[in-house]
C-alpha cells in the first residue's frame, strides 16, 4: 500500500483542456472519492493515475516513486471499471486468479488468496460458475475480488456501481465500505452520485470543468461549501438558491422580505442595494401552521386599523406549491415564489397534506443561511 500524490497534473487533448493543475495527496490507506458532473475530468484523473492516460504536464507519485512515463503494468495498481470486463469463458475462480497468474504467483498462494477474497465478498459458492450465470451484483463482486486478490498498492474504481439497481447499489456500497475497513488499501473512487461520495469517503474531491472546487471530509463540504457549484451539487434535495438584494438589515427576495441575521451583517458589511445569492437547504425550511398564518394576518390587519406598526415576520415567505412528492418518511414539496420562477424545495412531514396550486407560508431558519457572490459564485458566508 502507498500514498498517491498529484502535483500540477494537466491533460490536454489538442486545444481542449480536460483537467488543469490538479494537485492533491491521498494518504496511505484512506478512501477518497472524486465527484462531479459528467465531463468534469474525474475519470481522466483516474486513468492518469492508472497509467492508461498520460498527463501533458505535472508529476504523479505512488509512494515515493515518480510514475511519469511508467507503464500501467508496472504501477502496481488495480482498476475496476463501470463495465465489469470479466472473461466470459473463465469461471469465477479463474477470473479472480487471472491477475495473480499473470504475475507468476505460485499455485498454493493463488488458491489461498482466491478463497479468502471469495469468502469476504460472499461469492465462495459461485467459484465454479461463469459470468453469464451471475447477476449484475455478483459480477460486480467478482470484478472487485479480482482487483483485491492482487493486493495492489492502490485501488482505483471508476463508477463501479452505476449498472446496479437502486437496492443492490445501496447494499454493495455498504459492503464496499466494510471491505475497505478490512483490507485498508489506498482507494480512489470516481462517481457522479453525491450519495456514494458522502457515505463512502474519508475525503471528497469535488471537480467541475477540469478543476478542483473543494477538498474536504463529507460533513465539512456539506456544511461549508466553497462555492455555489459545491453547495448545489452535494445534498439531496439540493440547496435552494434565492437571488436577493440587501436593503438595510433586510433582504428583498422576489418582492418579499427576509431579515439579515446580525452575525451575517457583522461579517459581510453589505452595502445598500448589493446583490447576493442566498442559499438554504430544504431541511431548514418549515411549513407554518395554516390557522396560525390566518390568525397572524388578522392581527396584522387589526393593528393596521389602530395605526400601529405590526411586528415584521421577516423569516417567512409565501410560496405556491407546484408538485407534491410523498417519499414515505417525508414529503418533498417543489414550490415557487408567487409571481416569479424562483424555485424552492421544502422537506415536510410525511403526513403533510397539500396540493398543486396551494399557497402556503414557510419559515426559513435564518441562522442556516449561506451567502454567495453572484458574480464569482464563491461562498461569502459562512
């Protein structure tokens, strides 16, 4: 096993740049996940580490050895692809042993490793079968087992679970995490699925358009995203983004008002009329009691008749329900701010009852607001 270090890796295809100035180091034995939208460069990085692609510039180290120019077969890494690439004419046992046989491992050691890996992946009863006799999940386990049996320094996985159905993907993901805890091989995993990234990784590398956006542990990236791209990519449902204008202790959002928390005012020192992008996650939005909403409106009208100024409800927004999605343990509400196309995703209790076209009052936890620069997308707060 070994650490993996990338220093300023750039890969160009003619005039197009696939990845640019990629630098990070995966410590020995850790599980890192590269995540991002299709075409962001994550598979190019993985192929470069494997030696299947060559960087245009920069240095790559596995352990203390410089890998520039070293062919893939000499790098002591094992890679599992999205398609399992099993040999159809070989049994499971022979598929598992193939890499060992190519390296001249003696028969006794080869059999011991095959049996150990097969037991750990729960495929020992399948050793005499051929790939066509296996389910997708079983084939995936064989592909993983073939790589593990080699006992490589580095384990590379390129979207290995994407061909599995939802339930099997969840089960295999848990097994993969448990397996890594057992064998402790340095692992770099590529996916576009943010759930896989959050649940598997010691560290996440978020990529977009060939550049690193942020590196950190899952909870830090979720709680303190570096920019709008990271904020909206990680999280399901994604973070809500509201364009707002600061008007002195208050944000104006599509004709409605939200108070600017004192901590945020002190930190940012916003100027009058400054535009910002506000972010808030669906779990930090609460549907207000409908009867309470009517009562508050009646109180507001009564106070106005008496010439008094009612207290401002600057944590509330009125929204129009567009779609209601019951999910069992919760209900996802997709809404818009009235008279605008500004979307808002809200997580409600499973027993919430509403319909498309309803107008409801929702309360935002203003202590959970994120603020982003509308020009650069960089996080301004927190």
